[in-house]
C-alpha cells in the first residue's frame, strides 16, 4: 500500500484530530491519481473508513464527514477506480450492517443517502456511460440489492429504495446540461429485486418506494377512483414532484433524447412486463408484476 494512503488505525483512531487528518490525507491521495488499490487494500481502507464514521458522535460532525466521504467518489481521478471504491463501500455496509446499533443507525442511513447521490453524479459525469451504469448496477445487485442472498439485510434494500428517486432528482438538478438519465437502466436493480423478492413485504416496499412515486411523477394526471393517483407511501405531501427527473429522463442508452413522462412511463411498464416473464422471476412476483402492468395500462387507456 502506498505510504501516503492513511492506514485503518489512523482512520479509526479515538482522536478526532487524527481521524480528520487521515481523511484529508486520503482525499489528497485520490486527487493525485494514486487510486489503484488491490482488493485487500480496499477492504482494509474501508474497514478503517467505516469505523472512522462510527466514531463521529455529533450531528454536524456526522453530516460533514458523510458528505466528505461521499465526495471521494468524485475526487478519484478514474471512473473504474471510483466504482471500485463504491464496491468497497457497499461490501462493507452489507457486512457490517447488522452490527450497527439503534443509536448509530440514523447516521449510516444518512451516509448511504450521500453515497447514492454521489453515484448518480459520477454516472452523470460519464454521460451515463452504458458500461459504467451496468457496473454500478452489478455492484448493487451483488451487494445490498441481492434478493437471493439471505445474508443481505432487507432493511438495507428498503432504505436504498426510499432514497433512490429523491436523490436522482437532486443529482439531476446539479447540472442542467447533463445527458438525460436512462431510467430503465437505473431502475434495473430494483426491478430485478422485485422479481426475486424474498417476501411480499419486500416486494411491496420497493414498489411503494420506487415505482409508484416515479410513475406518479411521470404521469400525474392519470386518475383512479376519481382522484389523482399518488403513491400511498409517497403522497407528495412535501410538494415533491421530482421535476428535474421528469424533465431530464429517457429510457436507456438507445434513446439519447429526453422523453415525455407518460410515454416514458409506458415504456418502463413494458420493462416490468418483460422482467415478469423471465424464467428466474419468482412465481409470486410474476403475478404481481403482470398485475402492476395491467393496472397501469388500463389506467392509461381510461385516461386517454
């Protein structure tokens, strides 16, 4: 390991000054382009970073450190190395999640939110490069959104689902000139999770946190039972309409121009239909995904 890279013992020091110095050294290391780490070195680094954050005990300190750590994703000079850093983050979070006590869980929720946002901004910087988006998706599907591995806590998947749409909208607001977000690509880990959801509760949580608010934002005028259809979980009481996401999205890398919300929603529903038909989709999920497609298809027909 390069001697300028802070060792875990400094990152996890009980002294705040030592931890702060180690983080600044880490940022300097990455900004200088010295960012190629072996898997073992990345694991050691992330173990130190995890406990560095564990030791932060005041709200303002926690917020500042969470932001500083997430910004390292964008400080790293090459996209493959940034993605390797993200993989180290998610592998560590999955491994350590069940050991986080209730007094610390909220700050780790915040850290995850910051990293989700930073990931979007990294992919925006690449112009939503297809290979980079697929690598990011694989990191999620092999880690926190792996529905087939019983060792992965479902509560972790729930939180990522809760913040996904909101953080994508926030990220898109940071650069008006960016290429439109390929929603079918970005949604793939969640559709894959729904198709393999271990329980009905897990399926409903992802549906209510990701697809329902997204569909409501893309096509807010579809009416059901005489009322504008809103997500039960995200009724947009806070006024959130995800305007940046609606105005700057497309289907995938084959459609580089921005698409109107209702048309994009219909194409996304087609993806739901297609994944429902895959042989590896659980039978219970298949029925629900077909019903989701039919319900929204019928609503579109009724509103036209």
